[in-house]
């Protein structure tokens, strides 16, 4: 037991040190100095600070080193504090005012097609035929955010099920924080987000209220984050009239911090018909059998809306659910909004697509609706 704990600590420290180099952009010029021109053929242009992953797998083939949840949150918070207080981050993007700009897509042409006609045809196929209409209502939803070739079918099934409840007034998208820096919950500074299908308006008034209530703005948290972006083309195909979105990037922070953020969100959304979408993949890079066992256990707690058990199991078992913080906030909001009727819409792993079951990523679509729906 002691040996395992020491190994885990050393591994975590190694990841933190390596990730600091990635985050500050030190490794790129260093590698170019040592071996000029070698970074691209070696596939080393990875991560932040000038690094970008080669996007060939269920998620980037070479992940940012902190793609998995920070089990305590201390490192991400300390790094964010140092970078923002000492000027290592762009402070204009941290808790600044709303801008009028459009965020350009970060993963168009990799996670999904970059050409509008191809993208629309693909999304239409992933959504399939509309589900039977149900009484208009708020809903909650968990959907995956890998490349459409891997998780698009599961995401499409979930969003098709949600669309049966009619077009919402707004969509709150709770995204994972693959970058790892910033406050527990942050909102963007943009006025719209672009995709190959056009611009999606943000609910600027709602974001202003959230910021005034205590959820800070941080443009940097969203610049390369794909977990919210990949949801947008589905919304654009589902609804002819644009639906304003409220992106919120969520860390796996202490439960009290997530609960505080959820209370602010709940107050802002309580009287509106909204979708609350948590964008998350499930187990990363385990053999298929193990991934399914881990995901089944996590999904059992999610379907019971047992957020405390889900959160603690994520920490205790070191689950690699990259949007665990987003799912926790969704479960908190499900209680606030009365979304107590849960159902598993679809589940798959990347092995179902590739046939390689030696190291897979799990994908789930879970719907939360009102009890009388």
C-alpha cells in the first residue's frame, strides 16, 4: 500500500512538472533548439504554449498531460493563482468585461469536418429521425465530446432525446477543463462562438449576471477547450432559429466550490426553459472490459442522482472522467430544477468503432427530465 502511494505521488509530481513546461511554452523552443525541425515529424507539437495535439484518436492521440482530473485540485488552483497574480497569464482575459468578438473554432477539421456541407450532412446522420415530441420542458443531459467518428453516435442519440422536449430558451453547456487552470467555474468573454455552420450567439445577459454573482470571466480557459465547442453543430442542425448558449468551463474542484457555482447557476436559470448539458467522456485508456465496469459503477451513481457518491468515487478511485466536475454541477442543478427522472440513452466505447479493445475511451448519453414528463 505504501509503495503504491509513493508511486502515485511521484507519478503525479512528474505530470505536474512536465505539464508546467507545456503550459508555459518552454518545451517547444527547447526541443526546436536541440533538434531544429524535428518537432513536427515527431508529433511533439502538443498541448498549450504553442503545442497542439495530433488529433487522430478518440481524443488527441497525445493528450495534454493533465487531461485526467486533478484528484485534489491543489495543483491547478496554485498554478492559476501564480499565473494570474504574477502576470504569467493574460490578465485582460481574466475577469474582464464581455467582448463583442467571435471565438473561432479550435477543432473544426479534426474532431469534426471543417466544411459546412459535410458537417451538416454528418450531424444530420448522427441525429437520425426526430424522437416523438414531448411536453416542452427543461432537461439535463450528459454527452461525450470526442471526435465525431468515435463518440458522435452517442452524442447524437442524447441530443435527439433532449430535442423531443422542444427548443429551449438557452443551453447551458458545462464543459470539462482539459487545460487545468483557472477558477472552479468560469464563463467566457465572447459574444458568439463560430463553427463551420455559422456563429452561435452567447446569452450575454445571462453571462453578465453570472459574472456579477461571482463566476469569473476567463477567456484563456476557452481558447483551446473542445468539450463545449463540439456540442454546437448539433444545436445548429437541430434548431433553425439560433439558441443562445452559456458556456461554463468547470474544474474538478472541491465539492463546496462546485455547489457554490451551481447555486449561482440555479438562481439564474430557475425561471427559464433551458437545457443543462454536461460535456464529458468517461473512462480513458483502459481495456474495454475494465472501462465498462468502471463506467457502469459511475453511471449507477449518476442515474440515482447521488452526486456525493459520484464525486467521492471519482476521487477515491481516481476515475479518469474528464468532465467529472461538469457532471457534478449538472447533478446539483438537476435537484434545483426538478430534473429527477434519469435514463441512460446510449453507451459505447471507442473499441466499438475501432475494434481495438486494448485501451478505450467510454462514452455515455444520459437524460434528466422532470418526473411528470
